C-alpha cells in the first residue's frame, strides 16, 4: 500500500479489493489502536469530491447571473425541502421524526421559522431530528452523513463510484474513504466573537429506533456551526482540516498521530469490492432493508457478477422430491 499526502492529509492508495478490505479491518494500524466509533467515516464515489453538504451541491447555476445563491435562499430551500417531505409523508400516513405543532401552527412557524429565517439563525434545535431524517432519505440539507463502520462507507463509495462511471466521460478515477478522528475534530473552534472556543463541527444523532436505515448503517451526521457565514466563501470540512493540519493543531501525540486520513482505490476494483462486501453481509438489502431493496439487491448483483447468481447445483437439489427425481 502506497502512502502520499494531499493538502497535508495522508492518503493511502490500495491496489486491490482485498487490500482495502484488509486495510479497513479493526486490526489494521490505520486506526491507531482506536475503536471504529472513535472515527467519523464517509465513503465517496470520487476521491476528488469535497466533503460538501448536499444543499450546496449542484448550485453552480445559482451562483452566477441574476439568481445568486445567498444564505437566505439556502435557508429557505432547506426549510421548504423539510416541509414538503413532511407534508407528502403525512398524506401517505407516514410518521416523520421531529414533526410537531411547532411547525404546523401559525404561531409556532412564526417563532421557529420566520424569525429565524429572517435573522439567519435557522435551524432551531427542534428541527434537527427532521433534517437528519430527510437527509438520510436523499433530501438536500446542510448536514453531512458519516458512519462509524468503514465497510458501510466502502459499500456506498463503491456503489456511488459505479453510478458515476456510467455517466462520466472518464473511467480512471479513485473512490475513497474519509476517516476523521472525533476527538481531534473538536479542536477546531468556531472563533466566533460570542463563543470563540466552541467546537465548529457538531455531532448530530437521532434515535436509531425511529430510523431503521440509520441503525443498519450506524449513521451519524456533522453540522458545521459556521454554515451561516457567507455561502459564497464557504469552506468545506476537508479544506478547514487541511488548513488546521498545516498549522499542526490537530495532531495529539500519544493519542492520534493522523487525525484525518483518506483511503483510496481505483474504480476498476469497485465491483470486486462489492462482491467481497456481500460475503460480509454488507449490501443494499442489509443496509436499507425493504422488499423493494431486496429486488434491487438481486438485480444489482446479477448486473455486476456474470456468474450464475444462485449456487451451483441449487436447481438440481430441488429437483429431487421424496427421493424421486421430478419431471424435466
């Protein structure tokens, strides 16, 4: 395994699917004798992508011309996403965590929404459960998804990488796993005039009992408390971390020598990675359990594995009924 540095961040380059699975094992030196739960771990389909909240992605057209993406626009978009998701879910008879009269009554909406949107202090703490829930279901918010399980992160990185490969013009890029030490991250402060020593990045959790997918994926979210600053000059978490590493502020000798790291592998190994993870019972069906995803699981692995999906001899085995061979 080759090791390099990119913007002060150590990058480990794996050559094979087996090597990256071994590298992510809890016995690997890469974790510096810490438990998985000591790390925020995230997989991405391209190693060149920044650690950017989904609400800020794909807004390039809104950052120029007459429709400038301002803080207020971002906040309204996030609020509207949340309310629309809750409305349609409610009409379908589905419960959404955090739904309450605070967001249903005029008085509550005036206090919790209108005033906060006006003075750019959105969201209130009461909205975080809902934002985390809808973020996990694909609605853009300011939250960034992580997991405590590196193999879950690897699954989504490989799957996302293959989806990117289908629509990309190039076929030679890396997928990656980010690992950020939880304790070291608290050393990055807001430097705000009111609370200069408060951690910049806040861990957001929601009850696993209310979100089966989140429980299966061992999910957690990070919220940048400086998000409300000028969106046009927003710095992503990897940019901030790179700068802090350059100042040698995050390294804690004796505890964590590499508080942030990337593990990469070429997209050409993604299918083999997914087949190895399936043997570890990490798949679409296990991470997002539903009957629809069982069907997607079958279709997906048939598409990447050219071999017979069912075990050899399976059909021959059921041809015998009561010791007699069934009709052909």
